[in-house]
């Protein structure tokens, strides 16, 4: 099996100054403010068909990228999990998460250098849960 990557769904950055970063991405670069979710201390910004998510928190070890998400189509969860397992890739929880197209099932894993990668399937087209 070979995964078919459609596009980058979203990128999540850890930020120290949320207001400053929102101003930069929205006012300077032109991203559209979608929502702020206090539960996660996270701001969602639309960048074309993708999202830039800003989450307040320590960058830890100098890295400020929390993870990036790739939209996979078609998304056959069982086949994807079997494919990853055949390559010795450990995966995290498979559950519904919010992304650029709404809420949909996704799988977390890490690349060989420890970067978190999210693989996302089709979404419901709805806004972020509150």
C-alpha cells in the first residue's frame, strides 16, 4: 500500500505571545481568524485551504512546531494502520480531531527524527468543537 497525500491540512506551532503571533499571521500575512478555543489555549487561522494553529506553551528544547497534519485520501483506517505496522511505525490514538476541513478521524505517529505527524481522513465540514 502507498498512502496518497492530498495536501497539508494544518500546522501547529507552540507560541509564547499569542496576541503578537495572531496579529502577525492575520494582519501581516493575511490569514483569517477562525476561532479561539480556551480549553486548549489554541487559536485557529485559515491559510487558503489549510490551517495554522497556534497553541500557547513552552517550545521545549527549542522546537516550536508541535506537529503537522497531512490529509490522506482515500482514508482506509485499517489499511493505513496495517501499512504503518508493516514498517515498524508505532501509532498513537486514532480518534476524531479538528482540522482544516472540520472534524474527522486521524492517526498520530512520529517520523524517524521524532517530529509528530498526523494523518487525517475526511471531515464533517463543521467548525471546531467548543
